[in-house]
């Protein structure tokens, strides 16, 4: 009987001390509210959707860049077989300019070998001179 009275007293005191009537659990009262309750979870999901969309766009752009690099290497190979063919030379410098522009547009210069970038820059400068004669 004494133990039952002690437990009842302890429960009554803990309810008063911890504010059982206001529904606040003292062990979690200082924690942030759950985002699903406050609606912030929807914002985070929207952010993730945006991130996924940007990632998809980046992937498509990188795939396009890969195709441009392949085309450049093919045109370069053809030109190297006959360096006197000005038409192929023109195609090569134009393709180099496209590749370099795409690399810069996608902020990927750090992903490419410096020698390759120097080569592209050299040929892109020729393309610029051909396009903008003085």
C-alpha cells in the first residue's frame, strides 16, 4: 500500500513539474518541430526536385559536350590526313571553338587536360580570326 501511494505521489508531482497539462514533453521541448508538421518538408521536397532537374540538365549538357568532343576528334583526324585541305581545316577550328565554348559554358575546364584546352584555345583563336577579319 505504501508503494502504491509513493508511485501515485510521484506521478502527481511529475505532472505538475513537467507541465503534463500543456502537452509539452520536457525531453523534447527544446527540439525543433518536425518539418512534416510545420510544412517545411514540402519546401525541402521542392528543393530536391529542383536539384534533380538541374542535375538532369547538366547530364544532358555533358552528353552533348561528349558528342562535340567526338566530332572534334574525328574532324581533326581527317584534317591530319590531308593538312592542305582548307575546308577540313575550317571545320576543325570551328569544332574546336564549339567544344571550348561548351566546356566554358558548363564550367568544366578543371575536368579537362590543360594540353587539350590549350589546343582548343589555339584553334578557337584561329576560328575567331577567320570570323572577325580586320
